[in-house]
C-alpha cells in the first residue's frame, strides 16, 4: 500500500522535492499538496497517513493546521518541514502535537523522521488497541453471568469475578490464594477428580457437570469448563474455570421428570413410575427371597359419578380417595394411580396373605365413610384384587394382570369387596384382554351383525315377531356370542354405542322387510343396564322410530328384573315415559332374578319371557314345570302375555300350549338367523302352509 501524504506547502517545487527524497529512500507514496485552510480540510477528508507541513504559508500556517486536526480529533502523524522557524515556534509546534521537525535545508533527515514518526505512531496505536482489548476482557470478566476462576499452574486462585462471588457466596478476598477445593461438595469420588485432571492434562480442557458447595453449605450443580492456559513453549501457566449455576435448569428437569412420572391430579406416581418401582422391588425381592403384595383397587361405579355429577366432582372424588389411602400407607408402600379410577398399592413389608387382608379391610373402611364434595354427599366403594409374589407370578406385567383379574372377580362378587387371585381366575384372563382390545374397534370395523329369532304364536303358528340378537364376527375367532362380549362392553363403557347401533339396525331392518312385503309384526331389542341409566335412551328410541317410520307398538324392548332393580324409581320413570310413546316392554329371563311383585305391578309391562332354563327342563324336572306353570298363571294375573324362551322340543311346546302359554321362541321353530335367511325361510313356510 502506498503511503498517502498530505503536503501543506505553497511551493509546488518544494513539495515535489520532498516526495522525491522519500521515494529515493524507498518509501512508496502518493501525495496531495494544499496551501489554504479550505484545501487542507478537503485533504483531511481523504484520511491521509501522514501530514508534512510548512510552518509559514502565505494563506495558511502550520500552527493553524495543527490546531485544526486537534480540534477535529484526528490522529494523523504530523511533521513540520520548514525553513528555520526559531526555537520558540519549534517548541510551540511540538506542544501543539507535531511529531517532528525537519529543516528544509537539511532534507536528508526527512526519510528517517518519517520512518520514526510512523513507527512510533503504529506502536502507540497497537498499545491502545491492546489496552482496549484488556478493558473489554476485564469488563466481560466483571460482568458475565458465568463464574470465572483463574488459578496458577499449582491451582492457587489468582482471580475470581463477581459472578463467582455471587454463585459460591465466597468473596474475592476469601478465595485468593486458595485452592478451588474449598468448593468441593463431597458428591464425587476420587475417581471423578482423577478423570477430570487426566482429561485436563491430556486434552487441555475438561467440561462437565459437577456438584459444588456454596459457602452457606448448599450443594448445587454447575456446568464447568476448565481450560489450561499455555505459554509460547506450550507449558501450562494457568487454569481458567468458567461455570454456570445450573440448579434452576436441574429444577426444571426434575419438574419435568416429576410430571412424566406422576399423575397430575393426585400427585401420585403414575403407571410409568409404578412400573419402574415395581420392577425394582421385584428384583430386590427376588434377591432377598422375600415376598411382595400387590393390591389393585378400582372404584365402584365411578363412571356413574362422572356421568351424573360431572368431571370436576369426579376429580374431587379421586383426590379424596387418594388422600385417604395415602394416610394409611407406610413409607415402604407404593401407591400409584394407573388410570381413571384404578389405583395400585404395592406392599413390600408384612406381605402375608393375612396381613394384606387386614390392609384391604382397612382400605374398604376408609371408603365406607361418606365424602362431602360441594353439596354432594357420596359413598364411593371400591373393589380390590390382590396377588402375591412369588405365589401368583414373578413378572410385573403378569402380577398386575392377576391383581386386575382378582379385582374383576371382586366386582363380579357384588363389588365393595376384595378377592385374592387364584389360579382358576387366570384362565381366560388373557383372552379377555385380547377381546377387550378388539371389541373397542368392533363396531366401527363393522364386525357386529344382528341375527333375528322368530317368536311364534303357539296356537296359530304365525310369526308374532322377531328378537334381534347381536353377533360379533371376530376376524380370527369367528362368531362370538353376546353372552361373552356384552358384559365386557358394559364394563369398558361402550355398550351405549353398541346398543344404539343395535336399535338403529333392527328398526331399519324391519322397515326394509316392510318394503319387501315381508311383514314382521314386532321387533324385540335387548337393552343393557347402562342404557336404562341413560337419559339418552328416550331420545334414542324416539329418533330411531322416526328414522325408520316404525309404529312404536312394533318395537318391544327387553329388560331384566335385575336391571330394573338397580334403580327402581329411575327405571320406572324411564319405562313410563317410553311407554307414553307406545313402545312395548318385555321382562327377559323371567324367574332368574329376585322379583318384587309389588314393583312389577307398577311397571308398564306387556310380556314376561320365561327363562329358557325352566323351559328346557320341561319333561325332565317337576319343579321347573311347576315354575313354568306358576309364571304363566302369574302373567295372566298381571294381564301380561307369557313368552317361553328356548323351546327346543315338540313336547315342550305342547306342555306350554296346554298350560295356556301363547307365544314361544326357540330352536324348535328357528335358530336366530341373518336377516335375508330369515326372510327366505319364513316366506317358504308361509307358502308351504298355504299349500
Ligand atoms: P336373551 O335375550 O335371553 O336371548 C335369548 C338367547 O337364547 C339367545 O342367545 C338365543 O340365541 C338363545 N336361544 C334361543 N332359542 C334357543 C333354544 O332353543 N335353545 C338354546 N339353548 N338357546 C336358545 P344369544 O343370542 O347368545 O344371546 C344371549 C344373550 O345376550 C341374550 O339373552 C341377551 O341377554 C344378550 N343379547 C343379545 N343381543 C343383545 C343386544 O343386542 N343387546 C344387549 N344388551 N344384549 C343382547
Ligand atoms: Mg332377550
Ligand atoms: Mg332371555
């Protein structure tokens, strides 16, 4: 790069001479000559590297030129090149900031002067820059949020910054000369520090998480980077440690971990954490050859609480339940919420069957006290299933399944009780699980169909109606009878959807037959207990009758006594309202439940269906024959029609007819058939009768 020189000189010849001199000395340059203040200012705007200035000029002066650059804050090397100006002026010039003074009549000195001035100037600039760098580094050191420690090669602390003081609680004065060991928390073993030093020596730096102790004794995690500082020879002279306090990050992490492993509502361990703890406890128990007990606790009819009182109340119930249970468990026990209203309790001490029974009783007692939630007073009972390790299995999943199975058994036994797992229970448990998974999808996959079974008039042999019976065509297991999956559907809460589909399909089928000219006088549809509990039932029936254009009298809903007895008042209200629409009602499986005649009389019923267990024993069991007779008599008294179910033999039909029974249903007349087969078979029958 050529040196850019601004020459302040009125004589062009003198300026050229200066340039020649400098070029002679090997300095490459370009120059601009100015002689007035105005030109000078313009020249300055081009940022020259050097100013060579005459002292006396006709229109300008060296003194003025110096004053101007000072005023404007320029930092440009400045050399006076003039005739003799006298000692005083020379001193003036130097004081004003000139860097050197060369006499015009001693031009030989010019080159050297320029070199020296430029060198000094450069040195000064470098120094300033270094100073600025230092100032910046110092400011960073002072103000950064990271704690910084500088030690000598022996680990003595030479310097710490304010963040260090703030994080550790030690002041600068307290730490200088000390070893960073003063921060040791005792959380790491020798091997940890050894590894750290090894890396530091080998690689030159170490980075990692380390637990240290503040002056006040608190242990905290920090993220630390230590670097070795080496001199030109590669010898380590210092170590610099930079660290951040990551306790808040850790807290956030812990928080996340907590959330991932706990149930947000009750704060109890969730399924994931329970699994972890359970597996751990099992491993321990195997090693120590001790036993464990697992209690599977499921609230009874919790869904009804949710459905009728709303989820906020349901949540409060769950909270109260978990609070109560938490109060009685010991530190060695683990209570977790698996989902919804399912809790598990793992006992690791005192796990004899006898003691666990005591615990289960204690839990049930807790439940038996009424809860007050808002204006509601509730008694929430629970069914408890218990299994023991090693008796009932040694795998966490198996044990949970077995406890679940025992809980299911407790439900079957009428709820609000506990049951121990037994081998007999395990059979079928797996199938049940598989089925449950499939059943959830059966409806939308179109795996459900309806079969129809005729009900005939014993006197005239005419078709009175058909009963719709749902079938599940399982892709692998084939046809699954409703007796197997209807209870399951009720339990997992999807019976409502299935029931709605059945009603819809049955009504549509009858009107389709109508259009084909095949008249089925009445369609009977089975209801499930959960449908009776639903407000939606009336709406559903109204809708489906409307959709299919069916006269309400052609629809008969089958209910059982036990279904109605669950909530007699509600059932009666619902039945009455439906009856108002014109719908018929039949009591299904009559004779198997505990009926209250007084109650039956209050219900708007049309028919009693004599349970097939009695019918099938006609001709074999006197007692059952007596029952059948009694039921027929009873229904006459109540003004109801008796329908015999499960008639398989001609003799049974004869008996029923003789006793005054009007209608019957059974394999003797027809098995339940798909819609098209039923239609075809029945048309044929009608034709053959006509012949
Ligand atoms: P249910 O209402 O008492 O239905 C009569 C059952 O007896 C039917 O069994 C039918 O196939 C069977 N059956 C008919 N005639 C004879 C016979 O002569 N001998 C013998 N041994 N059995 C005969 P299925 O279809 O297996 O239904 C069993 C139960 O499942 C039904 O009993 C009913 O309670 C329930 N169910 C069926 N479909 C539905 C439905 O759509 N919704 C609801 N909630 N339950 C249904
Ligand atoms: Mg039925
Ligand atoms: Mg029946």
